[in-house]
C-alpha cells in the first residue's frame, strides 16, 4: 500500500527544491567561478546541511530556537552576514580585469573544492528559515509510533536526494556553457548579478520579521 503522507512529503520537498533561492545562486556562482566539480561539491555541502536541521528538529533544539527571539535573531544576523560576504566575493571577482577573471576561473585547487563544500554547508546551517521549516514541516509526517530521529533523518534523506539531483543537473547544464561564458564579459556580468542577488538575500533576511 502506498504511503500517501510520504508522497505528499516528496511533492512538497520537490517544490521547495525547484524554488530558486540562496542555494541555487551559490551553486551557479561556484560553477561559473570554477567548474562542474565545484558545483557538485557545493551541492553536497548544501544537502548535508539538511541532516543538521533534521537532527535539531528531532531533538527539539529548533523549538528552542523558534521560542527564543534572541537566539533566532543571532542566527539570522549570522546567516545574513554570510550571504553578504559571499555576495561581496562575487562582486570582487566581477570587477577584475578580463585576464584576471579567466585565471581565477581556471582549474580549481583541492583547497577551493573544500571551500566550496564548506560554503554549501554554512549557507544551509546558518539559514534560520530552514530550521523553522524543518521544525514545522517534518513533524506532520512523523506518526506517534515512529522513531522520531530515524524518521526525521529518513525524510531529510529524501529531500537530500531530490535537491542533490536537481542542483547537480543545474551544475552540468551551466558547465556546458561555461567555456563560452568565460570567453566574454558575460561571465563577469553574471558574477556581478549573483553577487548582488546574494547581497539582496542577506539584506532581506536581516530585515525580515519572524
């Protein structure tokens, strides 16, 4: 028998995954500034952050976060500052000369790949809206007889799979056009747009009320 609640969760998770946001912008930024590997590793970091939020939700830590205006405000400031920093880094790349931009967008070193993973994790972990979403969303699909932590991680694994497949596909598509983009000023223009949008998301997060 098909579990209708599970299918409902998959549908909601798919809609959430396909909705553009900071995660999508970050993957686009790192693919354009590096290559498809950078996008995939950024995606892995973003998706790993889902397990962090699922665990906090299962343990009730997110409930404390939602009830405490001070803790929520601190996390919101940290998330906004991080998005702002990523935006500024993109704008700095966009303002480089054409030759500098091509060099910076060449083959990534291992350190750059590690940085891509960390950026992905941090963008998700520092997002208070994800924490609140998981607190409000996951319990609706957990029955009283279910092991809470296991079921939360299982649902997060479904979300992980959907998000990973979509963002990896996006990385592959962007990488196909990356060489053409790097050969023109369009690459720096896209870097600048990503930077401005990340900055805008950071400001919106900072000014947003609960």
